[in-house]
C-alpha cells in the first residue's frame, strides 16, 4: 500500500496528468468512431513516446488503452454500431434503451460500470497477478480450443430466437475467417486465385461492415423512422438512482470476474468476454426474457466485463511477457523500447515501476470516467441528428477507418462484403453476433484444434481427458442440448403458426 | 391464371422461407466442402488445411437440413393459416419498388463510392456519395438539396482535416491524379 501511495506521489505531476488526459480523450474518440479502434490510437501515438521516459510514455499509452475500450460504448448505445468487438454486447440492451428515450441512463450505466470493471481488473492484477499467471500457464492447446468452442456455443445458442440459426450464423463466421492463408502450413484457401484474398478479411472492416452497413441498408428499406428516438433523452443527476446501482452490483461483479479471467487468455480477451458475460448474466437472471428489450443488466454485463479484461490482459503481459492481442503486443514493444523486459522476473526486479503502472491505470480510469461523464450530455445530442444524415456520415467514417488500418483498398471491399452478408442474414432472422464471434475466434479454434490433433496423433480423446478442456467441452454440449430441448418444448406449447405469422410480416 | 400462380408462389415463399433459406445454405455448405478438397496440402501432415473448412461444411450441412425440416413443419401450419386469411396474403413488395429499390440503390452507391475512392480520391468521392446517399434516405417532403449540400461539404472538410492532420491517417488520394501527374 505504501508503495502504491508513493507511486501516486510520483505520477501526480502536471506533465503526467496532461498526458493521461490527452490519452483518455484521444482513446475515447478513437473508440467511439466505428472503424477506428483504441489499438489504432496506440499504434499512431507510439512514435511520440520514443523520446519520452518510461513513466510519461506509459501514462499516454495506458490512457489510450482504457479510453479506447471505454469509448466503444458510445457508438454501440447511440447508433447500434459497435466500434470494436469489445462492445458488441453493449448494443443488445444499450441501443434499445436509447430508442426508449433512456440513452442518458444507458450511457451513464455504461460509463460507471466500465469504471467498476476497470478498477476490479486492476485490483486483481495488483493482488493476484503471479498466481493467475500460473493458472494461465496450465492452459495448453486443448484448453484454448475448448474455451473457444464454449464461447462460440454460448454466443450462438443464447443470442437468437432460434438456436439452429445462431449456430449456422456462427459457422458462416468461421468460414469467412478461413478465407486466405491457412494457419500452420499457410496454403491459400477459397482465394480463387485472387491475391487480395490471400491475407483473409481484416477484423475491423468486417465488424463495422457487418453492423454499420446492415444498419444503413435497414434505414434505406424503411425510412419511416426519421430519428433513432423521438423521446427526450435528458440526463438527470448521475443518470440512475442509488437503488438501481446497488441492484446492478452483483451483475457488475460477475461480469468483472468473467472479464478478468477471459482477459488473461491470449487472443480471446475483450472480444469474447463481453458476449460471454452477457450470455451468463442472462442465463442467471430471473427475467431472461427482458434481455434485449433495453435493461440496465445487459449494459452492465457487457461494459463491466470488457473493461475488466484490461487488467486481465495485463496479467500475462507483465508476468509472462506474452501479449494477448494487438494492443498488448504494441505495449510489449513499448516496454522493450524503454529497456524493460516483462516476464517472470519483472515483478521482483521492477517492483517500483510495476506499482507506478498500477497507479497510472487507476488514475487513467478515474480520468476516463470524469471525461465520459462530462461528455455524456454532448454525446447524447447524436440522437437528435436524423438517421438519413447520421448513418451516411457514420458509413464514411467506417470506410476511412477500414482503409486507414492497413492502407489497403481491399479492406473497403471487405466492409461491403460483410455488410451485404449481414443484411441478408438479419433479413432472414439470423443473429449477427455469432457471425463476428465465429470470425474472431475461428482462427484460434482452428489453430489449437489442429495443434491438439497433431499432439494427440490424430486422436480427439485428449480434448476430453484433459480436465479443464473436458469441462468446457462438456458445458458446451450441455448448453446446446438444454437450449435445443427447451426451445422445442416452448415451440410445442405455443401455437407455432401464430408466432410465425408475426415474424413473417415483421420482416 | 398468372395471378393465381404468382399468389401461390408468394404464399409459398413466405410460409416456407426457412425451407428456401435452408436449401440455399445447404448448397453453400456443400460448395464449401467441395472447395476445401481443392486446397493445396502439406504431404507429410496428417491434419491438413482442408480439415477445418470440411468440418465447418459438414456441420453446416447437418444444421441446414435441420433448418429445412423445422421450416417445413412450421411452414405447413402457416400455409393453412394463410389460405384461410386471404386478405393477409396480399401483402408483399416487388423487388424494384419502395424499400427494396432504395436498398439496392444504397448497395450500388456504396460499391461505386469504393471504386470512386480508389480512382478519384477520397474528397470528390465523399462529396458526391454523401449528397446522393443523404438524398436517397431522406423522404421527398423533407429533402432540401441546398441544406444537404452544405452538410456534405462541412462534414467532408471536418473529417478530412481531423483524419489527415490531427490523426495523421492516410486517405486514398486517387490513382487517376497520380497518373495525371
């Protein structure tokens, strides 16, 4: 504790505060514009840190990281377009809340529980990083494959009205991810001799295409709703009552635990934990039928978990020197540039610096909540722009973002391909989230399945006999079988024709 | 006669929508399996690059068949209901009318915008695209060309300055101007 307090003493200087503020603001802007990501902000700002000392350099980079993850909730709630895979689940209840005129409450819930999740993740990082990293080490090829399959089955089964359609949507995502060079041997698949396909489809254009373009196609088909909401979305006080906050704390804790634990797993992290947490909290809720209609629980589930994954992702980075995703890989590069080598000895050899990092993370998350809280009244004005003007503007920014990631024109076509696929799928009642989750987790599942089969000499048995792997695979089967039985029973209870006819004309 | 045929097809396509979608998906997954077999393979490996897409294709085929079966069961009941409620069945939209026409036009606009960005560059393409897209999405009664043009110019200028000079991101300059030079 003394070490933490003295670290705060070292970082509370005008220079560090200014860098944290700048990092948070830029991170939120990048996170909130669909097509731009916090990772892109970090990559762009990295050259500015070359001449800085370690502390100011990490003040800027960590603030960008927290701001980028937190900013995603703004576009997800207000325009139903997640800027990054980390905020996909925020759309499920956040946007319906905005449509009901509760946009301010949804934003406030997201902001406060993002902060809650960040603090939870950082505290876990501070107190449990070394033992947690040991658990992470126990995860081998079999376990990673099983966790990916568990996440995919949870997402596919729980998020749509029909389990079969959810699973098919997931398979479409898995297929789209398999286009391009195959992992391990690198042979091209489904490229039809076109070299642009060799590298596969980039993640951000796929995500924003799937959600943003689908949204604009829907607006073109039905232009009767002029604004996202006609109701007044003014924010009163904090945005919600103390009683509502207390009621959401258990959800916040569950979501934060899921976010931290999943965040530790390299590659799976924030992209998965928000949807996984949403699925788990919906399953545990007394009113699962209310999820998706615009309730606080859904926003808490997503936002607390994706921010808690920040602390989780830092665990393998600091204790093992293993980056989990592109963002932590850039941070690893920043450590190396400062002459620091994260790994098993890093904790003992650089105790002072580690505590400065913790203090920076804590101060950065305070700064984020303050900036977002005061910015909320401005963000909410987006709802006043007519959809016919707002959506084309968003599309333009999405395309710029899609191009700017790799400066490759093909990424703009990826945007169009995924948008068209998304529109047709949603027109026929297929949920879109399993597509993107299949797309994100597909390469992870494939690489670990193939490695596992190689280790097991072609036998699938080790995937079941390894305890952790076996448990995750078992849970996946239980979820699928249970949902299939319950959906079949529900369909028999209802008059299927009545329910169906409503769906047909809804389209 | 022609009208009855059209009406019957309309009822069939709506009631058995899942059957039709399932059939299309089944075909796609079969093509995935066939396509996967033509993947170049590492001779020594037991688990090759075609393994994963083949697994996806097989599971996809099974699920598509389940979707067809489910769609057939619920569609049969729905068809009975539709035949008894003839007034309801008249609802439907032709392919190139109203909302469908706007959706197709939006698709074409975005495709042309992407082609135009690479050829003419970001600024002229965005000016034209935004003006046309906003006009298309705005109802005729609320459409004010001058206002749309002002919004288009201001937004394009702000995004250009923000992305190019504040974020220092590259925007496509347009190949045609490079050839010109």
